[in-house]
């Protein structure tokens, strides 16, 4: 990749003036870089593919909806990172399936239920909430009491990136999660509206759709940033082109940047419809 980018630099610089060359270079380099999502909270950093980001954001959003603390999200994400690398896979050890590698034979549900990320995540949190004092346990111990893994200490290796993701995606760290997305898929504002309503339920107001723009009322900054980060994580799949909240705006090229918007109780979303 390094040699390829260097070659593009040389060709573009030889092709014309500095300003035009730089503009062309920026566009060419962007097309060479893979889509990726990054959570960065202080010294903690996690880098995900868009597929992983979609699942991580869903796991965090369900915890926000259930009123669970960021610690629960950290434990859930560390577990899913170890079990499936945050991919909803249809295979595993023996009859294990899905994000958390839950087993139908062990009473987690049917194969179809376990392959539904929403169902699987709720089942994980159901188990975690039955663990007395889980907030004060080590990630490895809390995860093991839910999962009963043969390799319990493996969960701990994912704690730093899980903490970064949990803090950002649960809304505790503003504009700390972003994705680099090429040309987003064409989306449908009605689909985005229905997903926001389905995932966040009565935590947010029903989105108002005006053309290709949605406006969603939020009760406070933490829910607002959880929703904003969720939409960024789903940008490629839902065709989200821009997200605005609390004086910041995100797009797939520049990430989060200061914005003139005065939105404090609303998240605004632009969807690519053409």
C-alpha cells in the first residue's frame, strides 16, 4: 500500500500544477484507503471494519436502551471481540453461533434467534445482569460467568479496545467515534427512521423526515452522542452521508469537525438518496 500511494504521488505531481495536483492526489489516495471506523478515547484506541462497527454500535445502543452502564458495554464488547471478532458468523465450536457464539444446545435459543444480533445481545445482557456485582469484577471474570468459556482469560486481552468503544458508543465520550466511508450506499430516510425508532425506542423522539433529512429529538448529551455515533457506525449500510449534533458534524471524508449548528436537543441526519 505504501509503494502504491508513493507511485500515485509521483504521477500526480508530474501531471500538473501544485494545487490541482494536491486536489487530485487527495482524491486518489482516499480511494486507495480501506473504509474503517476508529474509537479514540484518551490513550485507548480501537479500529474496526464497517461490519464490526455496525455490530459494536448495536451492542452499545441496546445497553443504552436498557439503562446499563458503560462497564456492561465493555464486558459485552470484549466478549464479542473474543468470540467472533464482532462478526455475526454462522459457525463455531460445536453448535456455537453468532456474535457471542451462543449454543442452541445450552439453552440460548434457536439457531434463528441466536443469529439475530438484537436477540443475541439481549440474551447476553440478561445473563450479565444476573451476575451479582458484575460492575466490580474483572472483565474476564464477568464475561466467564455468562459465557462459561474454556479459555476465560482470553477475554481480558480485548479490554482496552472494548473500553474505548464502550465509552464512545455509549455516548460518554463526545465525537470520539468516526468512520471513513467512501461513497455511501443509496439510502431511504424512512428506513433510517424505522431503525432509529426500533433500536432506541422511547429514549428518543420519533424522527421527523423532511426530504432526505431526519431530525431526532434526544433527552440529553449522552443519548445524543450514542445516537450520533450509532448512525455513523451504520453509515455505509444505511446510506448516511452526514450527521450533526452539539456543534459538530461528521461526514465520511473528514470525520467529525466543528460546525455552525446549534443543535443541542436534536440529532440531524442527511441520507444519500441518489
